[in-house]
């Protein structure tokens, strides 16, 4: 059994069709009912681990194979000396074969099975949600909805089997008004992408995984969960003879009147990430041309109007605090910068200007690489839809934008998505709501640019974006501060990068 919340290596995430195909392949190679019995045993093991002092366990079992997993778990928990009660929803005569077998076995083992709601449970007891599995596609109704409400009203720990009931396993969005809010979720056979993005983390809690002894087969994943090792690889120790020229030049273009702090934060982050030289080109020409806290940053007025070779050779981060003034700089940067990170007001300007959109999409044909770092509302403006539509299927929204603009998309939010044309997207497992403060997005854009300046090459854009998102969230996880101020986030990320280099 694996703690899937913070993996070291990338983990494949499979949707409904692929998960079913893997299940069918496994069932064809194993004796009847083997998978369900393994699933029930895994649920029972995790139940005993997360609620070791529970004396009573209530299992809410649905009418399909998810309910069968719960019934198998009841057998194991009774054998471990727990008092178990199962509330069974649905007609037992209509159960699929595996679930029907589990019901007969549970009855033979003396499991108390009834049709009424939860028994009295103390705070240290446990409830198991085995109502709906990965195939759920409609909002829970009637008794199912009422039972989900009972589960959510409990004071004790709730463990969800495979997927919290009421959550869409591919999008991470509730199917209706009610959804189980679990403290732990045990994904079985495959990990599902909806557990890690959208609202999935809020409903799934800590995510565990048991593959039931079955390999994933030849099914292509819907996404990959970014692993810590790949992110740390971006912070390899420096060789003794290297100098600042080996780590690239970076320029931040942004900071219109009243918003210069955003550009300075991005520049500080790029420098902390390791860029060799960092230039700041503020769009507010009357702003002070220095950073007293970080005097190593070099300020250049209208840097974006400079020599073509200089712009083409640098990594450029554009848009942080750019306001309307960023529109003047965008055509030249879209034309000349070989490595371009677009954030914030640069994205808003492009969303409202078809000519800029055409310029952006044309960059890939010239081997010029671009990374866009929108939050959901900015992504919605680029896509011409609502933020709600973006959030309804974050994987699809990110991939659609990536294909349209022929670039890398880092769609921010819970379970940030990194997408690119022709590639399986990545979901970032790190981070928390302490990042929901002003300036943390500017830090991410700057850090991404700082990594990219060192690693260069258009082919590295996807990996750099995934590593930057991972480092950004990991620093928030380690800081244990809420809210986490943007300037403090930079220092936390710098400490994390140094620790990663020592490990490497």
C-alpha cells in the first residue's frame, strides 16, 4: 500500500475506461472473486491503521462492486475483533456476481447487515464509505444522498473506498449537491485523476493506493502525478568551475504603475531559483530602479526594446503586474524571445486581442517555446468560456489551451495541471491553500523562468513547468504557515532547492 499524496516517482492516473479495462484484464487472469477479496482485505488493513482505537465500524455499502468491497472489508474487520455494522443499499438480488459473493461471505461470517442508517459512533470509531465506485456519473438521489449526508455529519474518521461517493473520479468535481468528505481515500487497482485536482483533495483527504497485485498493463494513463525525484533533478549540484554565465540570463517585463511589486517578486524568485543574471524591466518608468533588499537584481528601462539577439538569448517572464501597459511590449517579445513565460496581465491582453493570439500560436513553428501560467479565470478568458467551465474539467481545459496555442500550459489551482501538445498531462500533488495570497503566482512564474534559464532548450519547457509547480507547492507544505506571504515563499523555495541539491 502506497501513500499517494506525495510520491517520489511519477504515478500513472487512469480514468474510467482505462481502469475498467485493467480490471477486466486482471479478472480474466485470476480466479473468480479474487480482486474483490484483495480489495476488501486492503480496505480492512487501512481501516485498522487509520483508526486503531475504533471499536465500532459502520460500513455504508452501495448496490454495486464498491459495496462488495465494503462487505469484504467487514469480514476482515470482524476477524480483527471490531464490532461491524453494514447498511446495505439496493436490491441484493440484482448485485453483480462479485458483490453477491461478498454478501454471502459476509453473512456467513456473521456480519450484521441491515437497511437502516448509522449506529452510534464515538469520535474514535470509524465509518467506511463504500457506496459508489468509479462509474458514478449522476448526482446521488434519495437514500444514497441521505446516507452521504449521514456520513458527512459524523464526528469520527471516514474512509472512502476507491473514490468518495458523489465525486467524479476524472474531473474532481462533485456530481451533485452532496459528496462524501473523507479523511482518507483508498484508491484500488488504479489511481484516478479526480482525486488530485479540482475539489478532489478536499473530498478525498489523504490518498492511499493499493494496486491489488495487478500491473497497469498497456493502458495509457489520463495523466501522471508528478514525483518529487523528477522535480529535485532540476536542482543538481553545481560543478566547481561553473560561473554565472553558465546559468542563463533572465528578464522580467512587468510592473506597471502601482504594481511594481509583482515584477520584483518574480525577479527575486528567478534569482533564488538559480538564474545567473536577472534583469528587471519595469513598465512604470517613474518607479525606483533598484531593489534595496536584493541589490543583485539589475534594472533596465525598456529592456524589451533592446537588441534582438539579447532578447532572443534570454528567458523572459512577462506580465507580472503588467496592467494595460504590457500590451506595448507583447508583440516584440512574442516575436523575438526564444523562451517566454506569460503570466497575469500578459494573458489577459492576449485573451482580448486576436492578433496577439495568432502571434502566440505561431511561435512553435519557429521553435520558440512558451509557457502560460493562468489561474482558472485567466484560462477562461483565453478559452472564451467561464471559470466554472474550466474547473468542471481541468485536464481537458488545460490540454485544449495547450493544443490551441501550441505551448505549455500550467493551469494553477488545487492539483495544478501541466499540459503540452501531444503529451500526457501532469498533475502536481503538492501545495495547499496557504498559497492563496497576493504575489504567490508571480513567485511561481519567476521561479519557473529561473529554472528554465539554467536548463535552456524548448524541449525542457514541460519538465521545467512541472518541477516549478512541485517546488512551489512543496515549499508551502513544509512552511506550515497560513497564509504564506509571497516574499517568505521565495525564501522557503530557496531552502527547498538547496536541500534538493544536497540530496542529489
